C-alpha cells in the first residue's frame, strides 16, 4: 500500500466484526512497530498482544476508552527501569512515552494496510491493566490499541495546516 | 442472555463506571459528561439485549450513540448534542404513564443502530 494512502486513510475504528485476526497478521503489526525510531536506540518498548476474549473483556472493564469488541488488544508498554538505565531521567520520562507513541503509529499504519481497524486508547487504569497482563515491576502500559476487522467507516476528520505549521519562525510563512 | 452472561455484563458496566470515576480525575473534564451519557447508553443496550425494551429509552440510546463522539470533534457540537438529549427527555416525558417496559424480542431497528459510530480522529 502507498504510504500516503495509509496516512490519509487511517481512522480510529471503534466497532469491529466478530471475526478473529490471524496470528501472523498480528505479528506483522508488531514487526512494523519495532521498526519505529527509538530515542538513543534504547528500544525499551514491550508489547503484549491479547486475543483471549475473556481477558479482552477484563481489560475493557477497566478501560473506559476501549469501545467495541476487538479481536485483539495490544498493550504498548515500556520497561521504565531499562529506559532509565539507558537514557537517564530523560529516557524514563520523555523518550519512553515518545518511543511508545512512534511505535504505535507504525502499528496503526500497518493495521490499516492489512485492512484492519484500530484505535489508540489512553483512557484505561494503568495499575489494573498491569495486573491483568501480569506486567513485572518497572514495566508500565503506555497505550492500548484495539484491533479487529472494521465494522464501520468513520468520517474524514477536519485537518488543516493553518495556524499549526509555520516556516522558519513561529507564525512565519517563509 | 443467560444469568451468567447478564451478571458478567452488569459487572463490566459497573467496572466501566468505577474506572471512569477514577480516570476522570486526570482526564479532560469534557469526558465526564461523555462517560455519563455513554454509561446510560450501555445500560439501555444491556436491557435491550435482555429483551427488556421501552421505545423512548431506545430512542434516547440511538440519539446518544449517534452523537456521543462529537466530544472528540468540537466542544460546541458536544454541548449542543447534550442539550438535544435533554430536549429529547422532555419530549418523551409526556409519555409517562403510557410507556411500558416490554419483555420479549428486541426491536430489530435498535439492533441495527447499536453500533452507530460517528467518531473518528
């Protein structure tokens, strides 16, 4: 798929068909995720792919931002202890969430290229999700991504560069 | 829906409300009304799935599901949507005493609209 087609076509999908997503497809999404840039090449991200419906329902119970019934939920986590070791305070507090976000965008574009729908979720209880996923001490869930075959086509959102993109200096037009 | 599944769905709805209560301490205040009206929609949907229906409640749920994601588009649009929900409540108050809870097969129209989603980002 053309890169611009994926960038322009991707939407946040919150309704899914009752159909599983094959494991090899999920693994391709994670392959895309780990090719994202990583500050200091730390690569302290960790990913947990959940496909058991019972566990997904448990996660959904403590994740108000998770809508629909996705075939999979991917927890994008960071080993904050490793991030601190690799990048100091900056690594732990700044680079770790930024890396998670960059990996997530790769994952989303790959999902779209596979014909899947996906949605990034930040509204969840981190402690509860950590317990449900049996995350070890120091590993924190940063984002959740719901993934499944789309049952909706969300409308094109408004996007404009006006007042957002400048050349040379802030408010400059070059 | 069997009793086990019903209990699980109720537990999940309570979980949604409790977790929302905690998370709203740290989230945008706009999500407060969003979670409230979404919880109302989920409750009505659960009752519908249990084949306990009321036409005015179903109408309100459909309106919620059609407009709730406006919270992600525009505060003004979301405010207008919330006002329209309250207007719809008042419109349906006249039905008080005439409406009855129906137990039986869920209205197909409602099922088709259950996944209406106008959101996106």
